[in-house]
């Protein structure tokens, strides 16, 4: 088995948030107003993770909330800041890097930081909402 080449580790932001119900409705309205595909609640990601490269708190978090269908379709991204719920949803084209190698970047076009395959999950995921702690074994 090949051992992957060790490179300088870079991490995604990893900040988490939950999509408020009202924003979930907005997401579905936006998606269904589009290109003829029909989307349901199941298509909406309720629990979001900011997947762009770790960034200063002054920069807005981005979590993919709904993948639009169709060849050239982009993705709906929810945006939020620390200590507040996501209130904005924007449609962004997908980053085209890696597409020809069948290893598409899962970020949006023009995203800051590295492409998704250059980034790892942080060793400790930052929780925006409190998660239940498991007792140590
Ligand atoms: Zn972030
Ligand atoms: Zn990219």
C-alpha cells in the first residue's frame, strides 16, 4: 500500500452552523424557481460546515446548502458570521479546478484559499452549537 506523500497540512475552516427553518424555505424557493428541476426538503443540507480554507473571523463563512442539478448548474451557499445564524443564500458556480482529472474541487468559483483536495478536516472541529460530550472510555 502506498503511503501518501506528506505535505504541509492545510485545513478547512470547519466552522459549523444550522440552517434556520426560514432560510431552508428560501433555499427551496430559490432552487425551484430555477431550471426546471424539482427540489424537496431532502435536498437541503440543514447542518453546514464551512469548507473553505481556514480564514480570519472577519471573513464570511460559506457552507454548501443545496447542489443544483444539471450540467452547468452551480451550488447554493449559505453565508454566515461567527455567533450569528446564516441569513443569506447565494448561487455560485462551481470551481472548475480538477474537473478534467475527475477530481473536481468542491468549492465555488473564485473561492479564497486552497482547492478542496489540498485541505484536510481540522483535527478538532470547531462547534458553533454545543455538541454532547461522550464520556471518556
Ligand atoms: Zn469559515
Ligand atoms: Zn477550487
